[in-house]
C-alpha cells in the first residue's frame, strides 16, 4: 500500500469520524490544532485504524504523531515490516 493510498484512507476515516465529509485534509493537517481532536478522540481514531488495517498501534508510537502526514508515514513504515 502506497503512502498516497494510506493517506486517502486516513482522510476518509477522519472525515467519517468527525462527521464532516467536506473537511479539507492535507498531510500538514494537525489532529489537535486543525481538527480539534482531543486525546480521547485520537484514541478512538487509532482504534478505528487498528481495525481497518489489522494492526496493533502502541500508545507510545502515537504520542509523537501530530499530523495526518506523520500518521500516513508511520503506517507506511509498519506495512513495510
């Protein structure tokens, strides 16, 4: 799965979770600053990703992820392993 494919899936999922299909999402979009996603909503989103991609994403890995692009890069690296 390419980074672009991962990002497209992430964008669709975050729009669905936030109930805003018109939301503009870029790789620079920050979860907290731009989307207003608090820590609880981020945990819910990570759980959705774990189910969607059949992965276990450790909490300590998520702590350093601030943007949609960083999350796409992280998932891309996980798929390469």
